[in-house]
């Protein structure tokens, strides 16, 4: 069975939910597998007031017994602690006791206007509630489960921020797993201490100017075995699947794998990762411009993905808009928001890469129980190393 997942819930609704189907029975989980990443998603300099309200923790509703998956759908719930403040009127589940004024001022850069037109609505609240990046908490929860599965087979996923606004660090150099130790101690999750200070100052300046900032983050998966994904069809290619997963994160507008856009600027003699072999390492490369993927398949080097996040579309000094009820020129709707969420987006990127790799791993090796999966993986690794 393929691993599938879905999320449900609104930003200010009762809770967010993730349901995962296709997990093998017997996978050991502890609360920290999920809660640690939920907490990391809430960190980062430039986050808004919502993070002071929510303390995201997962509640498992089905699919787990005595800390192990049982083969049935795994249902994860993350309560919204702010819901009681909205439950009687703006986000009442049933008809409220009194009228609630509609929101009619769409924000440039948000889903508001297109969503209202698509669903023939006169109130932007239903659109912005689901389009909100708050939904990604559910994806991070599902990603925590996927990480636990991947970790069983030696695959570890890390991330860091390489750009906030105009401030950036060089990227493309080879990083080791241990290089990421302490990355969460940086308020912007940057590995370079000096750049971290500059990025934080840029966020502070943007906030003082009633503005917002985007940036670029990098996600790296270590220990990925060759052969995940396939060359036989476009929707099976790993780079295509990764691209869709990352571009499905709110506010992500560009993705590159490995050297990415640089590969369109250099000759083939410099672009490709030459292949070597020795008895100790087997097949290996001295470079990784491909980002661990060739022909839609992983080839054994770390999978390296970078994504660009646009600035947050809710500004404390709103941009020009049009009132959809009156067609009058007005300032856009303003609700509490972040100044910069790139550090949090990097954690979300980890979850999405984990989900894609976990899906590909289960597709290749199958098994209704982790014991069966263990045997398949071990047999395959012995074969390709033999």
C-alpha cells in the first residue's frame, strides 16, 4: 500500500489534523518524534504574536498502540489553543448567535481574492483560514512520523537558512551531518554566526519599517540509498515529486535541487558528478551538483534542496486593495502575522522532504510490517554493495 497523507483544519478552528495511511505496523514512535519538530516550527526571529499563544503538541487519535503503529490509519491532532477566543462568532462551527461582519479587503500576495472568486464567496475568512501557513503544523507532524521511519534506515534530514532578504551566506559547499549541530540555537537557523547577526538585524529593520522579508533555505537528506524514485514516468521522478512538495508549502515560489539554476550557466564538463569506485566506498562521487538525484532517482549522495520563500503577504502597513463589496479602493485587510518565517519554513521543508522520501522508500520495498521492510532494505543494500 502506498503511503498517503492528508491534512484538515483551519488556522483558528478547533484543531489541525493529519491522517496517514500506509504506514507499516510495528514502527516505534515517541511523542518527541513529532513534538520536537512542532516546537522547532514555532521558533525563529521575526515570528508573530500567534506563536506566543500556541504550544503545539500532538494528540494521537488512532493507529498507535503501546508506542507502535498497528497498520491502520494514524490520526494526529494538534489543538488550536486560540480557538476559544474565536468559537462564539468568527469561527463558530454552527450558526453564530449574532451576525459576523465579512472580510472584504483581499491582501495582495495572498489566496484571498482568487479563492473568493473560485468558491463564489462574499467573505474572505473561509479562504484565509485554510490558506494560512498555520496548516503546515499538521504537515510537520506527519513529517515527524516519516522521519522516524527514515531514521530506522540511516536517513537523517537537516536544514538551515542561507538567505534572509539581502543578507546571505555562500551555499553549495559540501556539508556533513555534524555540521548542523546547534543550528537551532541560531535565532534564524543560520550556520554562519556573523550572517545570523546580519539576518536578524535585517528582520528587525523590516519590522520597524512595517515591512516583511522572505529568503532561501536549504534542506539536506543524508544516508539516502540509491534507487528511490524512477526514470520511467514524469510523476515518478524524485526531482519532480520534491519540487511539487516544496512548491506546495505556502509562500514558496522557487525550488532548486543541487546546483539548480547554476547548471544552466556552466558547460557539461563542469556540471556533472563524475563516478568513481573503490572497495571501501563502492560507487561514489567527489562532487554533488546533481543534489543526489540523476534521471529521477537517488544515486546515494545527499539529497540537497533549496527553496525561495517570498515575503509574508500580511503587512502591518497594508498594500493597496479593492473592497470586493463596494469596489472602492481601500487598504488591504490586516491580521496578526510574522515579519519573517524563513527559519520555520526550513523546518516545514524537512517534513516535506521526509514525506517524499518515505513514500518512495515504501513504494520500492513494500511490506505491511517494519520487520518485512527491514528484510527488503537489508537485502537490497547487500546486493548493490556486493
